């Protein structure tokens, strides 16, 4: 099998492909960084870790039937608070 000599001896075409490859690599890195920044900011801005009766709470502790609760006591013996 003989290699195509045009593909090997085309420095202009090779340069264009090199520039296109570099541009696509940089664009991929930029998009990845933006997605990570957006995902982190969305996860940090949402304080709703637990939801009870349609209200968001950051913390939930199991307090049992008679344990002290400084927040909202659920019917399942949990205490929800922020």
C-alpha cells in the first residue's frame, strides 16, 4: 500500500487542521470550566437539603418521640431546622 503523498506534503492544510484542533481543544476546556462553575454555583445556592410540608430546611435530626426539638417536629420523629 502506498501513502498519499498529497496529504503528507500539504503544510498549509496541516497547519489549518492544527489550528482547528487547537481551537476545538481550547473551546472544550472553556465549556468544561463553565459547566463546572455553573454546577458548583447552583449547588451552593440551593439551601434546601431536606423538605418537609413544602418548606426547605438545611438540617434534620432524629429526635425520637420525646426528644427536644428547636425547629419543626415531623410525624416521623425528626426535627427540621435551618
